[in-house]
C-alpha cells in the first residue's frame, strides 16, 4: 500500500511540474497565475505598449521579460477574421501582455484591433496565431510560446459583458412582472 501511495504521489508531482505555469486572464481585468503550489492575481492597468497602437488593457506577468510581438486570435472556423490580439512587451523591467479585442461592450480590452506585429526573433518570421475554441459567448484559447513550454496562457475571450448582464437582468425582471 505504501508503494502504491508513493507511486501516485510521484505521478501527481511529476504532472504538476511538467505542466509549468498557467496564466489565465480575460478581457475584463480579471487574471491570475498558478505554478505548482503557488498562485497569485495578475496586476493590471490601461496603457500603451512600447511599439505601435493605442492604450488598452494590460496585465503584468509574473516574470521580468517576454519575447515581444503579437499573437493573432481568429474566430472559431475563420482564417480571415482576427477578433483579438495579445501584444507581448517589456516595459520598465516588467513583462506585460496587452489585450486588444474587437469593439463590443464596455470592457477595457474592447478597443479595436491594431496593426499586427510578428513575434521577434528573426526576419520574415511567420506570424503566431491561435483559434478560439467554444461557442459564441463562451470562447477561450490556449497559447504556449514556442521554446517556452513552461508557460501556458489560458485566455477567456468572450465573457458576458456587464452591459449584457444588465440587459439580461432587466429582461428577466420584465418577464417576471408580466406574469
């Protein structure tokens, strides 16, 4: 029995270590990171990256630098419609990810899609892109940078926006009063 428990413990610890850090965030300033037994909230703000574009939501990542550039996010099943952009940048010894989303409701990332930059690392490098997974209003995607398998970004792309939730609540109250 002790051997079985020891084998299970080794398997669990190996799985936790091999998965590395998972950074989860959305378009509405809610983010956190988990790495083994440690975790924390991601500080956020609104600002402009050091290259191109305009102010948008950003998260301060729990390390000091990233490979700079963009990750293009496409709608499920589309090769032409960029719906989000993650712009990785280093600002004042902080690694940051800026979140740009197509204009929708009043959340900090809904500022429009900027001109795209490829991830740094060489001339004529192919752009990095991912596809959303899930149904509309329940979309997400995962991104693990090439050569950095110890970090995975889990991004919740579509969230019920505050204005949508207010309209939904008002509609439900209207239906309730009608009955």
